[in-house]
C-alpha cells in the first residue's frame, strides 16, 4: 500500500530527528528545546457539551450535532454576486489593451508541481482521504494528470461536488469546554483542490500586481507588506 509506505517513511524520518535532538541535547540545548516545544502539543479532548436542556452530552454523534447546530446559528450566507466587477474595476470599459484584462488563467504543469511541493506533509486530509504526503512526494508523476483535470475544470467552469465538501474539526478556543460556542470550526478540504486554489491565487495576485490593481494602502494578505508599515503610514497621515 503506497500510502502506508509513505507514512512509514515519514515516521522513520521523524524518529531520526528525535534521536538527533536527544544526541544534541548537551552540545546544542537550543535545538533540543526548540524541537521539544514544537512536538509536545497535547491533543485536547472535546466536551462533554451541555445541550439546550442543560444536560451533559458525551456521545460523539450527539456532540457533533450540537456543534453543527451552533455553527449554523452563526453562519452567514454570501450575497450574490460575490464581486461587482463595475465597482471593483470601474474602468473596465475603457481598457483598450486586452492584456490588461483578466480573461483567463494561464497555468501549466510546473505551476501545479510547485503548489504540490508547498503542501505540508502532516496536514489532515479532507473527505476524500487523499494524503498530502502522497501528493507532495509523488508530484513529478501526478502533476500532469492533476493539471489536465483542473485545466478542464476551469475551461468548463465546473468543480466536482466531491471537492466542495469538507470535514469540520472543532478546535477549543478557550472558556468552558462544555459550551459549543467555545469551539472554533476548522474546515478540512481536499488537498487536491487546495493545489488548484494555490495556483489560482498566485495567478490572480500576479495579474493585480502587474496591472496596479491593488490599492497602495493595502498591506494585509500581500507578500512583502507588513502591518508595521501600515501603522507607520497611518500614523503619518494623522500627524
């Protein structure tokens, strides 16, 4: 089984790092404590959770239903359309050069391969149970088939339903573990679509930067921009 072999190889590599950290304890204590801190996170249990009647629920199925109800309460539906092109790009009609318009996403096998190489080896899989370590380690072989799949998906403007679902993992964010509202939902989607998302984001950002579509005051979610710069600029405007 390929998945088991890859996971076994990763575990052996992890074991070797542990041995190295222990052996370096006397000569390089900083390395040892850095490794220990990084790998000593304790998995926290969920619940039991108090239901609307005030009763403690410990059954995994019933707790998941309570958490699901809580998440539905705070979930807000997106308004359509998500983006109004006339507002975001008011000068679209005046653009003379077609190269200045984002009419298609041009990507290739190398873009897919690069995105596959950026996947964490230990990330939890989505509903398809496709392990990230397999995609990462076998990217030279799998990049082209995935490219063909996502090229076709983009051309047809269709995404397989199996890649629109996610496993939701509740993460305790503080406070009482007995209250459903104290668990933050984290969606675990398929690594296969994460690869495509990385490629799409990269191409859109490249287009926005090339055509100066970003507002110069935007610092968030931009590489090479830091919140400290934003603070300095804002401070300068007020003084």
